[in-house]
């Protein structure tokens, strides 16, 4: 065997590819999806062109063979319903609000106004860096707080 991998031109897309190293003499198509479909069509065409296989799907003997197989396997073509339980609760199964997810840590639901740290010095400093106007923020913050219905409330102690 040579150490240099041989390259071959794909029969479908005409691009060069490196065939499988175990059977390089048997691979004529690359691994692109369109080329794989062309490879399968070519393989089926070659199989049907063999004299022993030309009448495999034709004739009364094969029609009877298929009829017997269908009688032996009556439910083969029918779709069966999934036997697994539904993953989402239905109307008959109301969701229990007290049940928490086992994957997420239990958190207390807080309003966005309580979560925002507008009066925290670090937050004011960050805004002042972005807007470069800390004095304006300090002067207008009380006005914002008085016009909104928001009032800072102490956070509950755990």
C-alpha cells in the first residue's frame, strides 16, 4: 500500500474526494447528500439490471408473495399511538403552582422595580460612566422616584 492517499473524482458532482481507506476501490461517490442519493440510485439500478433480479418485483408469483406477507403482518402499515405519557399537563391535569422544578433553585418572585438598584451607588456610578453625567442623575433621581408609583421597600430577610 502507498502512504499517500489516493484521490478519486466523484461520479455525481465531479469533485475530488478521498475514498474510504478500507475499500477505496469500491467507492465512486463522495459523501455529499446529493451524491449519496445518486450512489443509492446507481446501486439500485445495477441490482435491478442483473438477470436474476429483473422480475423480482413483477409477475404473479411476487404479487402472491407480497399478499401473503401482508396477511402475516396485518398492522405493519398502520401507525400506532405513542404509549408514553404526555410531557405537558393537559386541562384534566392542572399545574400545581406550589410544585417547583427540580432543576431550578427555588427563588422568590420579585417585581422588576424591587430588583432594580437605582438608588445603589454602584448603579449610579455605572450610569454616570455611560452617560458621563453623575450630577444630572443625582439631581433628577428624586424627581423620577416621586413621579413613579415605585417606592423602595426593604427586602425580606430569609
